[in-house]
C-alpha cells in the first residue's frame, strides 16, 4: 500500500514473534552529532528457558536483520525499534544531517523512506550560527486505539530532536500527512541525554543532572521533573547511571546504581496523565546484585 508517496508497512508479525523481536534487540547507544544508533548486531535471540526462546529462534530465521532489502545495503545504523518497526539512518552523514531516515519491517522486508526535513524548518538565517550538537530521531509508539482501529495497517510517526548548543528543537513526521511539522522548541544548554520510555511518555536523563525532561507525545509538550535529592550524596554518587521504568500500578520507577555498583536503588513515583507524577519520589527498596554482574 502506498500513502503520501511512502511504502506503507503492514502485515505485522504475530504477537509472539513481535514479543521476541522486542525482547531480543538491545537499546541503541548514543553518539554525538549522529543519531542515537548502534553498530552492534541488531538481533540476539533469547535462549531457553526463556518463554519466548522458540519464537525468537523462528524470527531469527524469518527476518532480515542485515536490511539487505533496503537500498544502500550495509550503510545503515539502527536508531530505534518499536512496534515491530526499525528506524534506520545512514552511518555517514552528508554535510546536512536532516535526511536519510528509513522505517522498515525486517520480518516482511518492507521499508518506507522518510523525506528530508525541509529547509523552512531549519534555523532561520539569523540563527544559522547555531552549532548542531546532536540529531535524535526516534519512533512514536502506536497507541492501543490505533492498533484496534487500524489492525495490521498501523500508522507511524517519527519524532526528531535537533539539539543545538543553545537550542532544543523537536519536529514530528506523520505517515498520514507525509510531512514534517514543528512541534516545540526552547532554549537549552546542550548536554548529552539518555532517552527512556515508560507510561506512554519519553524521559531524558543525564548522570549529573538533578532533573529530567519529560515529553508527552499526545500534546508534544516538554516538562521538567526533579529527581530525588538522595541520589546526589557525593560526587561519585551524582555520576551514577539511572534508568526510568514502568513499575506497575500507575507508578514510575527510577533505578540508580549504588556508589559501589553492587546494588540498585529503586525509587517510585505515582504518575499523572502527563507523565509528570502527583507526588514526590519515594525510596522503595535496594536490590543487591550478584558478584558476576
């Protein structure tokens, strides 16, 4: 099916294969200037006794994770994986890094080329001196309502954060319109961030920041949420990595390495509709890690 000049992806894999796909793909790594991407093998099947091991083995044989069906083979980085789709970008950018994105379905060997971001969405002539620091494209998850209404013929959106030295610009591409649209922008002193997804919202954290950015993709608005002050007890503790997770029962979880890297501290926060939360963080428990971790 073609819509807006794009090859639309459809006939998604069965739920078990999709689960195996998502469980077996490592999160993309971050690279400055280039999109957040990974050059490591995309698919590492889970093994028994994992309950999805059989489906993962079938998927390994059925899907093409070398992306040989996409033009310019072996010239792609993986930016994001969601809803059985893979977002690819070129490994070596031309002078203007606002082009060359592809959304593909490795199981059915179909792909859609995303048009380049048009020049009128780039910085104005008065702002051309802005130094580009990072280009972060990622997939917006498909809602349960869209899955129900569209069936196998799922839509997709690509969100792109264009991070300059002093400005943060967010753009959105929709397969329905076939166009990029501006979403939001704000002043921002650049620092490398790590993206997380939970409770239908995106979160960005930094190892030395006391706050995190939150994006609700429904209204495309950013907000700032404070992190628990107890994770900043000394210089070393402040540099510990953290992850945002769905803790169940309407709660957001924050996992933080202990200063000795031998344990994880789990903090919980009750969530609101906008992904921000309705109460302060509470320390829930400390998880001690095995020596072999």
